[in-house]
């Protein structure tokens, strides 16, 4: 089964900073990758799909890039509401759909 | 507004059974495939089951195959997950989720329902 490895597993940042999270796939998945944001006690929220397409309503400070096996999520000018855990998910191989281990962005 | 609402979670003993339901509103339910995704405390989400439009295509994760059964009722705009032979490792928040594309990312999620398997 395909594996997604996120790094770092956690990071500390301040409001106004820019951060980049990486997601590596164990096999090529072209651009079939999504990014989610999850806050405690809430369901994940879709931010980006097709590696770089911004979901409706998601602020433009979120951006995604990559293809094949290497992907990144960048958040520019961090806001207080951005402190959360972020997951990547592949949908090139199915079943199963796979999620990465997560990256917690902390103040 | 699209809404997904799960119900049926609770405390169950190992080996026991539980049936989860997810009621969907705000979209043409029969036109969407549906999924169940679970998340154990402190872990990443885990996709566990898919049911296609019309219910003819069904998939399960290896971790639940043979124990869980997904079904849908388009007349009631709902999807269910029958969980049998429950184990401690099935303890998780269970979400129903869907999206505009089959076998893809999830545009919509419910709020989740907690299943705890413990004696």
C-alpha cells in the first residue's frame, strides 16, 4: 500500500511567519493529492486538492505544489486561526485512500 | 448548505456490535458516493469504507474487511455502517464524508461520532 510521509511532525511558528510542510509519497501519484486542516474536536477541512487547487472559500495564503512523489503546503503570513494539524491525502491509488501522519503547527 | 450528521456511536464491549448512521442534506444524495473515515485519538484519519452511487460498488480497508458492512438508503438520504466483532483498536471518532468526485478527496465531512470499545 502507498505510504505518505509528512515532515516535520510538528513545528512552532509565530503569527506573520511563513511555513512549509512536506508530504512524500512512497510511489508516484501524479497530482492526486489533497491537504486538510484539522482543529481539535473538529472534522478535517479540505484546503487544497489536485496538489495545488484551492478549495472554495480557503484564503489565498494557503498554497500547494508538487507532483509525483513530493508535495508541499505553504502558509504565508500565519494567522492565529491557522494553528492546527495539517494532513495530506492521496487518491491516485484506491483502495485504500491514504493520509499522511500529520503536521501540528503550534504557536 | 451541505450537512452530514452521524449518529449511533457509544460504548460497546469487545466482540460487540454497533450500527452507525449518517444523514445527508443539502445535496442530491443519490448522485454521490459516500465514505466512512475514522480517527483514533492522536492519529491520522483512516479511510475504512466506500459505497458508490446506487450501492453496487463497495470497498473496505483491510482493517475492517469481513467485520464491517456499509449500506445506503437513497430514499432516506442516509448511509450506514454496521460494525461487528468490535475490537479495542476500533475505538475512534467515525466520520462520514463525501466529495464531488468518486475515489478522491473529501469536500464534506460530518461532525463525527465516537465509538469506544472497552470492557
